[in-house]
C-alpha cells in the first residue's frame, strides 16, 4: 500500500523480527532515496522524526497492530482482507493484479515480487 503494509508472520521472536525488518527496510529506503537525490522526501522524513528518537529520519511509525490467528477461518479472513485491500483502494480490479500481493502464490500463478520467507 502507499502508506502501510499488511503481513501474516510467524516467528518465535515476532517482536524481534518486526524490529529487525523495520530497521533493515528503513536503511534500504534511506539509501535509495539518497542515491536518487530525493532530498525533499528525506527532509520530510527528518521532520517527522519523533523527538526522543536517536536516528535522523523517521521511516516507520512506531508500533504495530498484531492479531493472533488461531483458526483456519481467521486465517482466511485475514488473507482475504490483505488481498482485497488494493481493490478497496481502487488501484486494481482483482487481487492478483496487485504486483506486491501474495495472491499470485495462493492462486498458483506468478511468484510474488516480495517474499517474506526470503528474509529468513
């Protein structure tokens, strides 16, 4: 999405995984913005930095909204929400049209562009 992302994750240290993935992706995003000379966006990320933070830029908002998935029914509901979010925003007509969706893998089609299990 343009200002957030949804993910279904499982890990013995889930808070550590989230922390590390936010740290890694923030560094990658900042390096890319610097390489592309996007000073205006870097300036915005510098402005958005929370006062108590040590880093120069604020890429990710603090916190997350975890929800336990304890049944197949809940898993299906979460996957449906995740896959239909770009449709609700009016960006695509079908889940598999969203380039960054895991709907491709679920439908047996093309591999998704982003794979969380590649980070493990």
